[in-house]
C-alpha cells in the first residue's frame, strides 16, 4: 500500500525551513557588513616622505570613524588609495597644504588645527 502523501506535514517542514533561513539572513548581514567595513579601513601608517622632516602618521580611524569623514571626501581625488602613490606626480608639500591642498583642505586652522602654527607640526610629524 502506498502511503498517502501528507501535504500538511511537508508544508509545515518547508515553511519552518524557509522561515528559519529568512531569520538567519536578516541577522547575518549586519555582522558581516561591519566586519567588512573594519577590514577595509587601514591601520595607522607612516606617510611616504616628501622631504626632510619627521615622519607623518596618518590614522584612518580618527578621520573616517571618529570625525565621520566619508572615504570619498579624500579618495580618490585628494589622495590615491595606495600608500605613497599620491605624491608621485604631485608632491605633498607644506606649501601646497598652506594653499588648501591635501591635508590643508581641512587642517587650515578653521575646520581643524592648521599647518602653519609651530606647535602643530608634531601633531602630524609625530614619528621622531
Ligand atoms: C581624511 C582623508 C582620508 C579619509 C577620510 C580616508 N582616507 Fe584612506 N588614505 C588617506 C591618505 C592620506 C592615504 C595615503 C595616500 C598616499 O600615501 O598616497 C590613504 C590611503 C588609503 C589606502 C591605501 C593603504 C595602503 O596600505 O596602501 C586605503 C586602502 C584607504 N586609504 C582606504 C580608505 C577607506 C576605505 C576610507 C573610508 C572608510 C578612507 N580611506 C578614508 C586619507 C583618507
Ligand atoms: C596636518 C598635518 C601636518 C601638519 C600640521 C604639518 N605637516 Fe609637514 N607634512 C605633512 C605631510 C602629510 C607631509 C608629506 C609627507 C611627509 O613628508 O612625511 C609633510 C611634509 C613636510 C615637509 C617636507 C615637504 C616640504 O614641504 O618641504 C616638511 C619640511 C614639513 N612637512 C615641515 C612641517 C613643519 C615645520 C610643520 C609645522 C609648522 C608641519 N610640517 C606641519 C603633514 C603636516
Ligand atoms: C576632510 C578633512 C580632513 C583631511 C583632508 C585631513 N584631516 Fe586630519 N583631521 C580632520 C578632522 C575633522 C580631525 C579631528 C578633529 C581635530 O582634531 O581637529 C582630524 C584630526 C587629525 C589629527 C589628530 C588626530 C589623530 O589622528 O592623531 C591628525 C594628526 C591629523 N588629522 C592628520 C592629518 C594628515 C596628516 C592629513 C593629510 C594626510 C589629514 N589629517 C587630512 C580632518 C581632515
């Protein structure tokens, strides 16, 4: 004798599977999204030197996370997304910054600490 196909039972099992899968999907993306974002934000690094000066440390987290500056405000127009690449064609100099280029776009004494004040040099040139 062929057992009768239990529609209700199978419907219930499939329903439970789909519901479980949906709940899982909804819980996961947030976790993987923030993990991916964290992975993409580089660790603090020393900038490639333009000339004679103490090396500059650039910290992504203070800019992109704490100060909430969008990646696109700095990349790719102001800074290339590759260490040392920006200065290859257009040297990153203090003179350029004083005209509002590179870090000087914001580090102008108004939006953030400026580049001319002697006591600010070490804030960026922090590696002896
Ligand atoms: C305030 C400006 C600023 C912001 C905002 C910013 N970056 Fe950068 N980023 C830089 C500078 C400066 C460099 C170094 C460029 C150079 O050396 O030519 C850099 C380099 C990089 C590099 C290359 C690192 C390497 O090892 O070569 C990556 C990747 C990067 N940034 C990703 C990001 C992402 C992702 C965001 C947004 C979450 C972001 N950046 C936001 C300024 C910024
Ligand atoms: C907002 C960050 C910042 C501040 C403040 C700053 N600098 Fe710089 N400076 C840089 C960066 C970035 C470079 C390019 C990378 C490098 O050479 O390490 C640079 C490069 C330089 C250079 C070599 C290129 C050139 O222009 O001749 C000298 C010298 C220099 N800085 C001196 C100073 C002095 C002196 C002060 C303070 C009066 C100062 N900097 C303040 C970020 C800064
Ligand atoms: C789009 C605007 C912007 C640009 C471009 C920018 N900064 Fe900043 N920076 C900020 C703001 C906003 C803060 C946090 C508020 C403050 O300290 O004034 C900050 C903070 C800092 C600090 C103190 C906190 C820390 O990270 O130790 C340093 C050092 C610094 N920036 C260096 C640099 C250097 C070097 C560059 C260029 C390679 C640069 N910034 C480019 C906006 C900017």
